[in-house]
C-alpha cells in the first residue's frame, strides 16, 4: 500500500492512567525484579514512532480527557475546570462533557465509523452525562476517576462498572476485563473493517492508577474497601506489575489485529492522561501529577500504523493530547464542526516523515497552586505559587536553572504570550474544585 494514501484507518486510542514519562523501557525505564516492565509497548515503539516531546493537555486526568474528546482546549468547558471531577459531583448537570458538544467519537461516527469506549470515562455521571451521550455506540468500564480493580467500587464505595448505560456486575481484575472486551471488540469489528466500515476504539485503562493491586491482590481489595486511595500501601514492585498487566493486554489487542489481517491499516496511539504519581519514574523530569513542571505533563506517545509510519523512528515534534484527536479526524477524512473549531493541530504530516517539525506553542493553566506554563520551541515559561521561571528545556529538562533573571526580556515576552492566549479562554470558575488525593501530611513533597 502507498505509505501516503491508505484507506481510512481503524483507530485505537490507548490511554494509561497516571503513567510516568520513564515508566516504560522504551523511555528509559529500568527493568523490574521480574524482568522487562513493558515488552509489548517497547516492541510497539520499535515497530512504530516514538515522540520525545509529547505532552498531556493537563497534569490531572479528567481535564485531559475533555481535550481528548473535543480536540479543543479543555478550558473552554466548565466541567474541565474541576481538578479533577470528583465522584461527589454525581448528579451535577454542569460538571461533565455536554452531550451537545461534538466529540472525536461523535464526529467519527457521523463519518461512518463504529465507535466504542472500553475503560475509564471520568467526564461526568449519569443521567446527564455518559459515553453513549457523546458519540460512543458501545461502552464498558467505570464512570469515575478511581475504581478498585476487583470490587469495581469508586472512592465513595459505590459500585462503578457499566455496560452501556446500565450497571454491570462482571467479576474479574479490571485491567484484564478492559483487555478482554477490547479484544472481543476488535474481533467483532474486523469483518466490517475489511469491507469498508472502519472502527474507532478508545481503550482507556485505569492502570497504573491507585489502588495498588496486581492480579494476585483480590484479598487486599476487600480489605481496603472503601478506602481505595490506599495511602498506606503500594510500592514500586506492585506498580511495575500493574504496568506489566496492562502491557500484556496491549499485546493481546495487537495480536488480534494481526490475526484478523487488519494491523497494517490500523492507527494505534498510546499515551498517558498525565504524568506519574506516587511510585512512577519520571526521570529526568521533575514533578508529577498535578504539576506543570515537565514531570506532570510530558508523557509517552507511541504511534503505530504500518501503512503510513516508518518503523523504528523518533520525533521531537512538540504536541498535546488534543493534537492526536485532530490527527485522528484528519486520518479519517472527517471535518470538525465549524461551530466548534479545533484547537488541536493535526500531526499527519509528521507521521510518514518523523524528521519533520513545525512550530507548536503549548499552553496550560491550573487553579492548583496558581500554575501556568507555555512551551514554545526550546523555551518554557512557568509560574508556580506566584513565582515566574524561564527554562531552556533541551539544556535543562529538570527545570533547575531559572534563566529569568538573566534574560528578563525573554521571560517578559513569554509571559505576555501566555497572557494573550489566556485572554481568549474563559476565566477559571470561582467555584471550581481542586481535589487532592494526598498532601504533604501523607508523604513528603517531591
């Protein structure tokens, strides 16, 4: 097949939860006691394209998912001002993804794609919000942000596993359930994909988000219910195994694509919704979830599409979550709704030619700690707790050498650029909530 002109691809968007930048072997992660942590994802990287300067739209989960779904800056929607959406917001008519807003799945579905979300939603609760209201034909997974792997209960103690718009009482380790339903979906969609009806699968794992449970920890799940934030538990060994369980599942999905003969023209994209949390490895970056330092927003991005992407390649193109959503629409030949113009920028010109790069300023803001950031080329402007910083990221990925005092004009120019961008966004709602799973009382700060 001509690498530049394939038929419309099937698309699988795989999102891990709270995975750190260096948790995977292909991003420099160290092996676990049992061996390689992520052999399947490492192979996916070897056979596809790895991005070294890819970012999430937010350092916390639900805001990033708003951007993923809309291909627009999450700040445009009230629900995304929550950092993140809390399970206590169930019943709210405002804290969720509005069903009338066009989404990646709704646009693809209107363009002839079959659509499914298997895994985490975290964009508002029924009856006002839900995957089936926002473009997905099928849904299996939890609605909330954090769910136990065995009891399938949210942090409120309420059972939170759904099929479609109905509660689902299915037993098993949640990572494996997401895998099994995804493999089944690929197998069911394969014949249509071969005859002109492509599919879009959002495969959103909850791994390796707390609680800290492997396949062997069902007894622990019942012991900590309903305190699933699990502040007294976990370790790097459990964390590595949780990633490995997810990695095995991704390998099964890739094997299903291969067995069905549809691997070559399926675009598979893997990332994390934000930077790592308690047990993750973000080296050489500083910070993690909830931070606009690099460790909170720079995440793995792997793309695999044999019909288009040359194997074993690397790109330094700077990009955000919503750029991948725009890319998927572009790959499918689907236009955005003109009433909701995209903020995401397609990467289609980069995929077949990874050496190509284009200018892509990236903006963030957080109510938590009054944070703001702008990455533009080599430079990053950052504000945390009222302090402004300027960093040259290629020279100082750990953001330790503040160049603001030495280059005040550069700092002022980037501050002004951020403020000009921010003026185009709605203000952060005064009643927006910051929900922290833990504070410095629970563990030392980074």
